[in-house]
């Protein structure tokens, strides 16, 4: 065999086969009908040494370009302290399984308990699960939770200001789960309140899904929404950008029943889309309707405080087709990532991150406006670190121009609108350099027109 | 600090005014959040801990010492394929040319990342005998759900909307019926024969034009190869259904059998099992879904595709197909996990990958044969990567499977999977993986025999195990009857 992953010597294999009463490794497959055995070659390269693997990925890496990121839309370039990556590399965390054997899994169980505690502090809700795959699937799970809670209703309302990436996932789950998704239109960058009032008054919705901040970066005012939902026996589900929860009015303060979202903005690397971590928090009275793992405190035989997976009677391995969800794992290691991040940052660090992002975003919006070719698409609406800006220039061309100078200048929404994001990672010098690049493009266009 | 019995929570180490981070000075502080309407801001700060850096490092390091990973010791956890997680995988997964990429950044600037995604799709396709894969699903259960969505999309595309049921064996993983329910399908259970395989006679009468398909894992959860698979697949196909392969038990198939060659139409793979990516205490995993030719148009969006140009030139792009079932993930799945799995495949290469299945199977059979005189082996014969004992052979001592599992912890081993599958009362499911040496297996066998002896000599001691672990048996009932799930609740209680 002779490979670093296979320890057996020829002698080991011989003696082990003897113990099994078999003559060859092939004999161990004598129960497989021979016409089903694969006898050809896999279309794979030959084995690579570590030297060759490093060289291979170094070369592949040259086909990527590291851009100075001014894009958000569900993935944000935030700072993470060096400690975080170091802790999550510890193999006692990294190489362990789901903590079923609580006596030797207190490390995992305790950090999940801390994660749940921190997420409930951020959202203001009473309980949290152990984490979900990502923010989009967490929102879909909340949608199914609302429908299960309502029993006889199978309609959910969703605002058009929710990130379309999230809405797409919710609609896919809904289609197969037999849930009707009805949209509430956006008006001037926020959910159309009149349309919401009209649709909720029909009394047939199990839940309403809104976003804070919304897809356009706007912080919407949800005063009175929860009451209207509850008067009509619907749950209010709020999809949030986790890091903004450090300063923005929390889902609990808005009266939401379920708070969901992606935890990526809590310092998790962008990493081309994953792994991230979803969160789902709710009230204590809905805890038994919640999907996913939950860790609770208890005691051991000696009376010592310990932590354990609890309320498992909701889950697939006990309830099978009657479970609250099919989710089996959580995104445990990424929950640890967030837990260590929040331990280090605390409320003050999170506040500073949001202050700096706010400052940078508002400065960039102002500088772009000063060029005379840009104006805020929704000028009267409050935003934190992300905004939509309208331009009379060709959006595709200006993005290509700035990419050539290694900037990701926002994301194109349509021919005239760009969704731009600034986090604490962007220095004033970087923002100025982006604006300079945009100005050079404007000069170039003007020269061509002359 | 006594790190073995360390049990503080980070909140209990908090002192007002401490900090664990450093940020640059805000150069643009004149643009201030105080300009935001007050009604949109939090009334109360979140109760997050305030802790200095070293305290955080010691806290989590101490907690890690209360954990047990594959790097700590032997982990014969059945159905979970606790392989060694190679260090080169970890090194490549944090390669700086990949970790800083925004998932929506300009397509020309992420060609390297898309190539990894595309080549891993292709590698899985050749290993599994499928036409195409998507890597978007985040976990095995998520893959099952996605695969069932493909199944329903296929029937819907043919206007065949009577097919609302899916057949699941009684020995199946719990996620199978749960995924079916989330996907809006009704579950029909098919019984097992005494040898643990699907009872074909029980299956026949279940088949009609309301069946969307059947979910199976092969080898099944008892580690037995479903020898009637060709007949089962034919029966299901003849009634118009599709065959779904639950890839949880793919490991023994590597090098020997491809699901696509034995009648399966749709499948998922757990990269965190068969392809060596770490379990991370419960995630992140990855559950790629593969399909045979004719079903690829239904795979979820976005999809990574290759566009071939002239002179061997090609580029990668992202596609949202019109027949796609929709999106099941925010972006393109757990990319960091894919980097690890692809590294593992490259490390083995086309020849060594063929040894994975046979060596895993050898290890399982060796343990089974070495222990079957003291543990009850309900099904004789050759197993694949795992097998199930029905507790101790000598039942007179009152020592249960749970007790054996807990006693193993005292000896520095992780316990096997217990009380699954549900076909036996005292199921003890052992899966060794191909990475373990004969010395490790012999050490485990010795301890298992010793525990069997202890059960006779001192049953009370075994029943009260573990004795040497950081904490002792926990009160599960108390946790469930009176759930305390946050520090705030716990503090109020104390």
C-alpha cells in the first residue's frame, strides 16, 4: 500500500486476513455481485506529494485576484483578532464529532452554550439554537417553523427588501414544503407599509419575513409591525446582519418572534461563500418548535455544573419524519469562531466596528456624490454601512475600470444602481483611492466625448 | 488553574472595561452614528463579556482540554467515518489567495476558486459513477433534502404529480425520513430481512404510481452490502420511481463499487466522512449531490460551469439554469470544506484511492472477528466498513451497551455509536476507518475484552462509569424538564 494514510504492512494485512478467514482483500467483497464491481480506472490525476500540492494551489491562486472590497450583500469583510483563527485550529475542537458523549465533549458543549447566550444577548430573544448552515437556510427554517406553529395556515409573507439571495432559498424550501410565499412590495427602498397592512389583515399568513438592515442597507422602522402580526396570529420573523445587532434596535425590541440571519459578519473570513454560520433565536414558548441542536445546563453525578445536548425529542434521530427539521449537524466550529470573536470584541468592540463602518460608508457616499455623477438612490433613508447609489455612468464599465485597479466597487443592481458597502477594514486612504479611480474613469469618458 | 476540571463560562470572567481587540483610530469620526434616528438604535447594550486577550486564550484552551478529537485518540464511531483529518488539508484551506474572496466579486477575479469547485465536482463524479455534481449543500441531511428536491423536480417536469411517497428502509438513518418530510413527501417504511438487508418481498406490494422513489444506503446501517440492489433498483425503476443513494456509508465503496453503476440515480456524499474533512464538533460539513445523465438540469443554482474556447482555452462561469430546482444555499456552499476534500483526493490520486474501501473493510472485519466470542454478533458473515454488536454476549450481568460505551471513555477511547440502528435493543456500532494501525485496533480489542470481563467481575463499577473523565454521567432528564439554555437564565437560577 505504501501511503502515509495507510499504516498496514503486508505482514499486518496477511495476519488480519487470517483472523477473518479470508485469503485476499478482494475476498472481503465476495458478497458483492461481480458484475457490480468497478474494474476500470478513475479519471483522476496521480497522487501528489505535499510539495506538489502546495505548488498546485499556489498556481491556482494566481488565477484569483485579491480585491479591496467595497461589496456586501450578505458577505462582509470584517476584522477578526488573531486569537480566533488560532483557537479554532485546536484539533480537540476541529477533529471532534457532534458532542453525543457529553463526558468527553464539555469543550464543545460549553462553547455552544456560550454561543447561544451571546446570540440571545445580540438579538434580545430568550433562546437560541446551536447554529444553522447559513443565514438563508436559517430563514427558510424559520418560515417552516411559523407554518408548523400556525397549524392550519400555509402562507408566509416576505418583504421585497429582504436580500434576494435569502428570498430565493426561502422560496425553494417553500415550493417543496407546500408553503405559499406572497411578496410585500418595496417602496422607496423600504417595505410598503400599506401593502403589509392590507395583506396581514387577510388573516391567513403564518408569518411575515422582514430584514434589518434591509438588502439596500436601509434600517427600516418596524414600529407597530409586531402588534399587527400578533393581532392576526402571525409570527414576525426578522432577518438581521449579525454585526449590526451590536448597535441597531434588536429584533426583541421590535417585538419579533424569531430572529434569524448569518453570523458571517462577526469576523468570519469571506472565503468565497463559506463556511459561515446561521443563527436562529426565538422565545421560550416556541423552543420546542425550534429546529436544530440545543445545549442546556445540567449537573453530573457529583453535582457539578455541566452542559448537554437537550430537547432532542424534537430531532430527526428520535422523531424521524415527525421531527421539527431534518437538520442533523450545526455549523459548530463556525459557532466557536463567532463565540471567540464576540468574547474578544465585547459590546465596545462591536460598537467601534459599527461606528467606523458608518463613518466610512457615509464619507464614501459623500465623495461619490461630489463627483456630480452619483446620488444616493434613497436619499432620505438612514443606513449604516451599506447603501445604494445611482449613477448616470455605465455601471458595468465603471466596475470593470475599478476592478483593473483591484477594487471591488460594490455590486451591480441594475444599469444605474450599485450596492456599496464599507466596513472598518477600509482606511480613509483606500476610500480616497477608490474615489480617485472613479474620477479617472469620469475623466476618461469626458476625454472620449470631447 | 485546574484545566482538567475547568468549568467557568466566559461571562464569569468578564470585568467592566477590559478589552480583547485592537482597532485603528476612526479617521472619519465626524461622520457619526449619532445622526441616526434614536428609534432605530438599541435601547440597551448587549450583555457580551468584557475580557482581555490572554484570559480568552486560556479559557478556550482549557475548554479544548475537556474535548476528545480524532487527534486525541481512537474514535470507532459507527456511521460517522472518523478518519484522520490530514494537516495539509488545513494548510491549503486557509491559503491566502482564496480566503479573502468575496463570493459575488467579479467572475474574472475568482477563476482559481471556480476551478477548485469544478474539478472537485468532476472528481466526485468519476468516483461515484454519476454525470454531474453540485457542491452547494452544506451537510449530509442538506444533501438528502436537495436530492429529494431533484427527484420531485424530475417527476414534475413530466407532469407526473401523483408521486408523493418515498420508500425508506426501517434501518435507515433518521435524516432520511426527516428530509422526505421537509421535502413534502410521505414516508413508506420497508422492512428488513433477518440478515439486515431490504426485504424484497415486503417491497413489491409497496410499488405503484404514487412512489417518487426509494432512499437507500449501501452498505446499509448494519454494514451489510445490499446484495439484491440490482433487483431492487429494477423494481423501483419499473414502477417509475428513482433510486436515491444516502452516501453516509460510501467509504467501503471507494475503489470497489460506484453507486451510479449499481442502479442509483441521485446521491449525496459527506465530504466530512469519506473525504477526510474534519467534523468540527458537528460542522461545517459538506453534502455534494450527484445525479445520473438526464437529471443534471434540475440541480440547484448557482452552478459552476466551464466554457471551452479555442486552443484548449477555457473559463469558468456561474449559471442559473431555467430548469433548476432553485437555490438551497446563500452562495456556493462550504467552499473551505471543498478545498480540504480536493486536497485529500489529490494526495491519494487515482491509484491509492482504490485502497480506501478495502482497508476500511479489513479493519472492521478484523475487530468483528476478534470480539464476536464476547459480544453478541447478530448477523454473521463478512461486513463492510462497519458492523453492529447487540451488546455483550453475557446478558446476565445487567451491564448494558451504554455502560460499555461509558467505560471505554475511561480507557481513553471514544465510544462507538450506540442504540442505532433501531433493529436491535443493545446496538453497538463500530467503524474503524482505514487510517488506524493494527496496534491501535489490537489495543481497542484488548480493552473491549477487558470490559467484558469487568462486567462479570465488577458490574457496578462498569455501570457507574466513566470514572476518570472531566465530568461524570450527566442528568439528561433535568436538562430537558427544566431547560436552561443561556447564561442569563443560569445566572438567574444561581
